[in-house]
C-alpha cells in the first residue's frame, strides 16, 4: 500500500518517509494510526517528515470508525447542549456516534487529543470555539481526517472550513432595538475579547450607536467571559454607577441572566428601570421573568451544518475549496425591553 500526496513535483510515499526517518514502513504506519508503541523521538521525527512532504493517506485506503469527534473549549452550559443536539441529529441519520471532548478552556486541544483522534480514525472532527495549530492540522490532513470549525474563536484561515453566525448583525439589531425604544445610555457586557464572535457583537453595538448619532461611552463597555457569574459581577458594577445605563446589551443569554440577578439585588425592575437584551436565545430565555429579549443564534442549525459539511468533506476524493458559512441571526423581542422609565 503506497498512498501518495504530490506537492509541487515531489511525491512522497510511505516507504520514502520511512527511509528518510531511518525507520521501517510499519513504524511509519504505527505513527499514522496513532499507536502508542513508538518512541517519542521517533514519532516526532516521522511527524515532521510527514508534514514536510505533505503526505496524505488516500481516503479510499483509510479505515474509518463510525464516529464524529466533537471538541469544545468548554463544556458546561445549555449553549453546549444545543450544539450537541445538532451534531447528534446528523450523526444519528448517518449511523454514526459522537465522541465529546473538552480542551479545558484552551483555544486549541492538547497534543494527546490529536494522537487519540489519529488512533480513533473518525469520519471527521468538529471544533467549537476552538482551532488547531499547524502540527495538529498536518496530523489530521495526513490521515485524511476532515475537520470543520464552528463559531471559530479567531480567524480560521481561508483554507479551513468553518460555520458561524452573523454576530455583527446581531449586535447591531440588539442595540438598534434599544435605541429605537429611546435609550441613549446603553451598556454592553461582551464575551472574551480573544474570541472573534465577541468582538463582532460589540462592533455591531458600536455601529448601531454611531449610526443613530449616540456617542459611544467606552466606560459602559465591559468584558466578561460568557458565564452567568460575569454578568452578575459586571452588572453590579454598571448598575451601581451614578450615571448607570438604562439598558444593557449582554454578549450572551447567560450573562444576561447574571445581569437579571444583579438588578434584583439592587432593587431595579426589568424592564421598568432597566432594559436587557441577550444573545443566543437559549430555551431558558423564554421562561425567565420577564422573558428575555435576545438575538437568536441558530445553534442547533449551525451544528447540523457543521456535521453535514465534515461528512461531505470526507466523501470527496479531493476536498472542495473551504468556505466560510454564516447563518443568519434574528432579534426576538420579548418582555425585558421597554422605553426608558416605562
């Protein structure tokens, strides 16, 4: 068996990789299959040669397990459940199972994870709010394991398939709604600044204010972490100001719920004293009191699209040109917003 990959005019075979590494072809095969019985120094040398020569196992010769790997940077909220549901929908229809893993808050999984994926040989990998470093991408590519990034934390690059949402438009719609109600002091509790979706939502917030001729007050923009506790803590700080905002755009629903708690603690009524808009439209948004006005991010549909894309990539002999797909967000108006002093 001699799978090949042509880079320029150079064709590297498994045997040639083995000769260059000074090992046997079965040893190279063990590295490709993620076997543990290879010395670390040998594994590193072989992986470097695989990367240098652009080696890629032909898909027809790569035995796959009936799995999709789903990787989260954090796995602890209702947000993640919506994503899991979408991937499960597609996997179930395709007769596949889903393997869940978490990178413990890191934006790229650890090296151990990459070796485990190589050993599992899944149909594909979906990374949520995460990414891959160069060596991890090369490892998956050499094994012909396709991957898709959902809601990428940073710019995934033009050659990485990705599924996202119109975050900028969502931030614009949320803030425009508050401006149209008559609010001029509008706070924002963003997500982590290292995440592209957080920055896009705040950019949309700024654009809505500037378009309406409302000055942007940088002191009303605070950075959270997409968790309930951040919404509560930062909400208290915003609402204790003498010139407190009359409305706040929270970067996600969990932070909005934390803001609800802060408002209750300070004796402020929603929406009479404070209007709140979230982002995501998690199921809980409909059931809190009052029901939350929020920007619907089609999480389940995004996850389904990512799963379908990674399976499509695995069926192609040559992967199609990667595209950046963005699904539309939409404002869902409920009872947490009203005119100032309503």
